[in-house]
C-alpha cells in the first residue's frame, strides 16, 4: 500500500520537506503546480478562514471535511494535519485518528496544551501533565496501528510540545523523549526562537539512536516557520542543517490571501471600481486552468 504516510516518510528520508498550509481546495491545487510535494492543514488557518479565533472552536467533523477537500484537490499529496489537543481524551483521540485517516491525512499532530488551547506563539499557555499527554500519544498510536494492522509506517503520529515557552528547553526535551517512548513517530517543538534552539533540541532527539524513522536517528522532527511569532525567520536549508525533516508554513497562504483581499476592497471603496487593480488579480483563464476546467466540456470530480 502506497499510503500518504509512507510516501511522506520516504520523502523525509531524502530531504527536508516544505509543507505549506492549504486552507481550502483551491489553495491545495496550487501546491503541486508550484512544485511542492506535500502540505499542511493548520487549525489556526481553518479557524481564521471560518471567522473565528484559534481557541478550539471548530469540530472534528469540520476538520476532517476540510482535510478531505485539500487532499483531494491537491491530487493526493501527503498532508500533516493539525489535531489541536485531540478533540478530547481517551476515545475521542482514537476517533480523531480514525477520522483523519479516512479523510486521507498522512499524519496528525496532537499538542500538550490544556483545552481551550491557544496559538503556540502567544503567552499564557498552560500544559496538561506529561502523563496525560503520554496517554493521548499511546491512544493515537494504538488507533493508527489498529487501522493498518500494526504496520506503523502508514500513518505519522506527531506529538507537539509547547513546553519550551512555559518551562524551558530542558522540560521540552524531557517531555518529547517520553512522547517518543509512548509511540510518537515525529516531534514538533513549538515556539523555539532561534536556529540554535532548534539545533539544541534536535541534537537531544538524535541521541535516542536508530529508530527506523529519521535518517540521523531519533524521531522525525517538524519545525514551524510561522510569521509574526516567536521564531526568527529561518531558511529551509538551515532547518535541514539543524536536523529537521519537514517545515510547516501554516498560515502563510492565508495571510497573503487576506492581505490581497483587503487591498482589493480598499481600492474598490476608494476608487468606486477596480480599474488599475486587475494586474493583482488571478485571471479567469488562470482560475480555469487551476480548476482544470474548460467551458463547454464535462468536468470530472477528482478521484471520482
């Protein structure tokens, strides 16, 4: 079975993979057109696109519907998908994993914040106990293994820790090691500030030794290159050199799209029309090409 999770693992063993955020099917279509081999679904971006803040308001069904949409219209690219705090505990974590697998995700990440969670780059976060998060990781691992009859490489269980911001590097490393022991394939250290921080964290993870996961040893490592947060602007090559296997850009496409929409609306209001603004728009031809639609011919739904 050439599952999405297996394909993403293969990619990460040969390169540090860029995973841009896609918050709808149209953006997802742009990923392969622009040469990307995978993507990311952000809870923050989905929330904002729905008009609400990133505080755990969207439901599991809303997430899985959007995941299915972006996977379908990307042409089946592998996506790592945000699962916030797992939509609950115990059986809800298992249900989340099954739902994400059914929607086509390559993997998900669950974080160790208390509910209601906050954006990882804001102050005022509180964490659940290490033991509670370990239980969630174990639940997620068991649910994925049950779907795939114990073949672990089909779905990536990623554990995100926000401990660096609240307790410091030592606690973040300690928690991450316990999450790996609980069955996490990948670790997502949120809110690190500098490339040196990322390197320090990665060095400790690699000391866990060969695990048939990351090529350098230890679990796969995910870095978050979000804008306007705690992390300095870091290039892909520098993340790769620091020991990371993939980098997410969770809200970048949403931020650019919303900035462009705001400029369009301002121009429309001030000028009472959009003459002179057309060069900033996607043309009809470009839109139809992206949709793979030719007027007057039958359009087939992807994977129909």
